[in-house]
C-alpha cells in the first residue's frame, strides 16, 4: 500500500553572496547530495556572475550524479531587489556591474534546462530556518543575519512577509537619531554600529588616529584583504581591546534594534544568523537577548532567541526550498 | 427580487479611553444612530468603569431608539492586555484600580443582555480606518495614534496582526539608544519624545528652569489640568517658542520611528490618528512624511501617509465592527 509519499526529484539551491557562491543539490528530504563553492566575480557584468552560478551548480549536480536538466527545479537566493513574477534582479550593488536589471531566472532556466525560482537571499535563509532549522517550533519569527551588513527576514502566521517587496531591512532601522553614518549613506542605522563593513571602517579610522589593534595584523597573517568573521572571532579570543569594544557596541545596537522590532511585531522567536552570528554563536545570541531585555515593552514575555541552526548552508537550503514551489519567482503568497 | 443584502441589526461600540468613554450605536451600514460621551472615572475599581460603560451605551441606545438587549452585539476597544478568548482585560494602568485582571466581556454581556467582544483600543481604531476610513484603498497599513502616548496598529495582508497579543507598541521602538527617559521607564523610546504626557513633563521641567511658555497659561484659561491637544494646537498657532520646539522634536521622533517600522515591514500606507494626530491634521502628517524620508531604505517608494479619516469616532466605530464578528474576544485570525 503506497501510503508514504515518495521523495520527489532532486532540486538545486544556490546562495549568491557578495563574496562567495554556494551551490547544492538536495533530495526530496532536503539531504545534501552534492555541494560546490566558488568565489563571486568581483569584476565584469551580471552575465559573468550567471556563468559562475552555472558552473557551481554544474559541479554540485555532478557530485550528486544528476544532470541539471533532470532537477525538479533550481532556486537562487540573491541580493538586490527581486521581481517576484519574472525572477529578474535589480540593483544588486554588492555584485559587479549589477546596478540595473538582469533577467536572472530566465537566463539560468535556459542554461539549466529546468525551471528557476529567484528569491531575496535573506528571506530565503529565513524560510530555511523556519522550515528546517531553529525556527521549526514557531509560526512567527524574525531572522537577523549579522554579517557584512545586517539583513532581516520575517515569517508571520507561517508565511514569509515581504511587504511590497522591500520588507526586512532591519539593519536600517534607526537605533540612534542623528547617529553614526551607515554604509547606506543614512544616519544612525543599526548597521552603522553592527555591520561588519561599518565596524571595519571604524576600526581603520581608529587606527589612523593612533589607536592599537591586532585586527589588521591577523588579516595580513591570513592573507585576507578584509576583516572576516573568523578574524573578528580570533581578535575577541585574544582579548583585543578595540575589537572587543566594537563588538560590544554592535551587540548593543543589535539588542536595541531587535527589541524595537519585537515591540512592533511581537513574534515568537528571533533567529540570529549571518557570518558573525554563526561564527560567534550561542554566547553572543545570549548577549544580544540580554541587551534586548531593557527595551522590551512586554518584558515578562520576551521572544526565544536562537543561533541559526543551518549555519552557512542556510541560504542554499532555503534556495532549494524555493524550487519546491510550483510558481516561478519568489512565490510570495502575501506580497501586496 | 431580494438581491441586495438587508442591513443587519444595530450594533454598539464603546471606546474606553483614559480620559473619556465614547459610546455609539450604529446600523448595519455603520451609520451612527446614537452617541454618548462620558468622563472615565479617575478613582474606584474596574466595576465603576464598567458601570459608566453601561450608562454610556444605554444613553446611545436610547437616542438610537433600541434596547441594548436587541443589539446584535457590543464591541469595546480597551487599553491594557486583552485576552482574545475570554475578553478579560489586564493591566490597564490608565484606568483606576485596574492593575489586575477584570472579566470585562462577561460582566458587560450580563448587563447588556447581548454578546460582547473586547479588543485592544489601538488595534480596533486601526481596523476602523482600514475598513471605513483612510486605509480603505490598502491591504497593508500601519496606524499610528499620536496622543498621550503613541500607539500602533497593524493590518498585514488584510488582517490585523497582533503577534502573541502584544504587537503594535510603536511608541516603544527606540529612536535614540541611551536617550530620554520615557513614561514607561525605559530610555530613548519614540514616546519619550512624541507622547503628549512626555512632552508636558518636559515643558514643566523647562519652566522650572526659568524658560518661558504660554502653554500653562492657556491650560488655566481653559480650566484644564493637563495640556490637551487643543492647547498644544493653540500654542503652535501663537508661535509659542517652547511648544514649537517640543512639537518639532516630536515630529522628528515620529519620522525616525515610523521610517524604521516601514524599513522592517514595507506596508503600503501609514494612517496618523490620535488626539494630536487628528487635531494637527494634514500639515503635520506631511511634516512627519518629510521626516521619514531620509531614513527610508527604499526611498524611491515611500508609503502613502494620511490623517485618520474617522477622527475621534474611529475607536468607537472600530469597536462596533468587532461586534460584527461571530466570535467572542477580539477575533484575531492570525494571533499565534
């Protein structure tokens, strides 16, 4: 008697980040059958990025022993503004030559020979935590992705909430009016205090003023040209004074901003992901929860706060989930 | 041929505020058939408040020519925490002796002889603007009620969003970390800069320090013991320097806080209500929109900003809408 549902065909998932491309092929139960990681091109045009995506997924599919055209579909989590109908991506400023609009879904669908769905990278990672990770016990949650910037994703009443397509910009909630300048050009955003790029810029300015830190020494030792999450973590281990102070300020800003979001939305849980969030892990999720507490209006009933359970693979797994939906685009039931 | 739906039986709506009680009876098309206004008791127990509610609705029903027991139902918009199932109200600190829990829905249902639904006052007023007022063209909106405090209500995908029951506390979103003390005891909340109670406290402190204003002279002339919205409006008309500066700061805080909410939620519209919001009207809604603009992440696509169209009656009309639902309590489809 065929009572159990047969696992469906393998699917592809690609997390398109500003630094790296992570491609996976999963089976119907979201087990990873093959994975590949490639650097994101830093020069050129969107076509070059698309080519790299094709190569990365091709490798993952080869490792999984399946032709890309035999995949049920491929999902992509992308920065920038994603058109939910066409899967076109606009204004992905972290990607080379991508200020305009590029028909990412159509181009990839032709190369792969299967259908392609594109969603916002942060929302896709939030969906993955909701369906497969730390958000599984809840019907409403806020995903906070603490990395180069600070991105946010929302699940409300069991569905992604995208607003008019631009929701989730928690990094640009103001935590201090007339405050520090943010990489986005505005003032006082949470990201101006907590984003890795903003923190690095601040560290450089402090070094220029003669303050001491091992952050840039660690960077050179590792042959990097920017302060990665691993470098921040190492500097904290070494009790580097400047790194400690900057991370303390970041944790404070995250606490204030996330508490504001909770006062507005009162969701059940917060999931902290992103490069820094995953690297610093549970002790820092606890510290963020502690910084939230004095600003929570319903302080007797704080939300649960967890570290993202899927780690670095969350984005690609969430992208693969996108390919499960029957529609093209990012399949938003409640975009208005 | 009975093609048009017959208007249903009259319903009652009561807006229970910290200063006044507004009761109405409406017909099936939400036309007001009778209305009554009474002061909210400032001493005593919840029973005394309930008695005043019974009297106010009794008067409105008498003017409408209908027995309360013949009403299809009565809705109440209440401060405090409302139990969505039982209609009990807890911790309504603006009301006398109401720190604990009082079975408001049950007590009123017995007195009126009809069913009673209780909802959060701010959410109920937001629902009214959504269904009957300035929010009619939209599927998602943020209601901001600028009065003694600053309350918020959300409509997302056509439904009220209450979170775990405590959503909408936009007044306690932080606009300045380590900022001014709020009447709630926390620091840097939007309400610490924009709430009428906080503004009055600040004005008193500035007078104590020797600064000049006509605010308290106007208050005495009108025989009031606090700075009402009408007094603030009059002082602005007189170009009172202190009043102008405090209102400017309030408008800035509202702009910053509402922009933060929009960055997170990306709803289509903002409706500004409450005593100050309605009294100061369209010119100030425009000023708030202007203060939001520099903080909006999607600044090319700002939300529409309107003044509440139902004015002071919004709360009572929204309460009457509650009585239309078939369930007791606040009938939240998406509370999780």
